[in-house]
C-alpha cells in the first residue's frame, strides 16, 4: 500500500502532552492519528461527540459553590474531615 505524509500544525505544549499520553498507551503520534482516521471512516464522521458543552460538573450552581468555598478558605473558615468522617457522612 502506498504511503503519504500529512503535515499538521498544533501548539507545541499540546503536542508534548499528547505524545506523552500516546507513549503511555504504547502508541506513537502516527499510529494514534491513523486509529482516529480509521474510526472516522468506520463511523462516517468524527468518532466522538463534538459539543460546546463543558464538563457538567462546572455548571453555574457548582461554580458558585466552588467560589464560595474558595472565599471561605481564604478567610480561614475551614472544616477538616477525615476520610472516615466522609465515609460515615456518605453512609447516612
């Protein structure tokens, strides 16, 4: 099968991060991109959902709670719990 080169541009730090991830998975960039392309062909589109939605954890309600927690922490209003305390709370 004939081969060809494909050149793409990406942020240098992003490339380093993804190469590290792929290395952990036993892949190199070429193999990973080929897997992506083959999956796109098999599925007839991008092989994952593309959305403008962010992680549901970061919804407005949770962001408000996070900001409040940060403010409390900065004011020294901390509540310390052990893992046992948290497990007991979860069981209740």
